[in-house]
């Protein structure tokens, strides 16, 4: 089975998405699909595509130590982590409410190889080079101190480790940019300044040895490998 098919199949184990946030992220509710289409100009296939790219470098048989930050409610990641029964997974979030939802979801899905931790991405409570992979889904556009978030996720990643994920990038769609500026920023959901595709690629290439950056509509997807000696 191809990796994209594996990830698509994994989401079948999710069950019904809980609440507005989950429905919006997955496009599984009428209101969620409206937000996806109106704000992000995305179809459900578009949403699956960016999630696939974000997870693509983490093999289904991954058996190392993995950090996800932020975990949110786990709606995007837990179906994929459920397939990685040999992995040692740590999920961190600053919000207790989000993390409680993720913990409840993990229990509901029968996932036992996950540790949940409340913390700040700008001051991760982990040793240098502790993780074989660090994944961040839709977090960097919300982090208030992005420089610290980049440096901390880099610090806790092993040499040769994978850093991957996705987030909103400015300048790809004027319509989406307008919604972000007028609604998401004032409501505190997103925090400027935001990366552009060019600034993201430049930043990551200054830190990592291997870097691939792409986008699906206004969502930037990144896949990086940390070189030895960095």
C-alpha cells in the first residue's frame, strides 16, 4: 500500500470528529467544509494532500522517539500515530484543554505508546538530540516567538533526524491572507509575523542539511533532515 493510501486509511479509525475545531480541521462537518472552502479555498482532497506531505517522511514502521508539538486535539495526528505501535511518541501542547482532548481521543482509540506533556515550544523540557523525529502540524503560525520555536525543535532533534510538518504561509492567496488578517489574528488564533514560502525555505536551509518545501493552497509543508555536526 502506498504511503498516501496508508494515511488516508488511518483516518478511518478516527471516528466522528468532536466539536467545531475538529470538524474544521478535517472538513467532516458542514460548517467545517464551509470554512475550508471559504477561508482556505480547499477541498477535502487538498486537506488530505497537505497532511500526507507533512507525514510522508515518517514511515509507517517508524520505531524511534518522536515529538509532536503542538498536538492540539490530536485529530490530525493520532490516527497516524496509532499505526506506529513500536514508536515512542511524546505529544506536547501549551493548552491544557487541547491536550485533555487529545488524551481522551488517544484512550478512545486504544493508543498506549504516547506520553502527553504540557509545555512551551519556546522552552522544550527535553534534552538536546533526544528525538529521532519532530513533527509540527499547524502550529508555527500561532507560536508567539517563532525564533525560539525553530531553535528549540532543532535542539531536541538528533543528528540525522527528521523535522516535518505544515502551517499557514503568507502571500500564496490574497483571499486567505485577508481572512487571516481580519479575523484569525484579532481573535488570537494566529500570531504574526508569518513566513512566506521564500522566507521559510531560506530559514530552514540555514538550519538543516536536507530541505523540501511545498504548498497546498496557503498551507506550506516542510520536510527537513538535520545534518551531522549541526
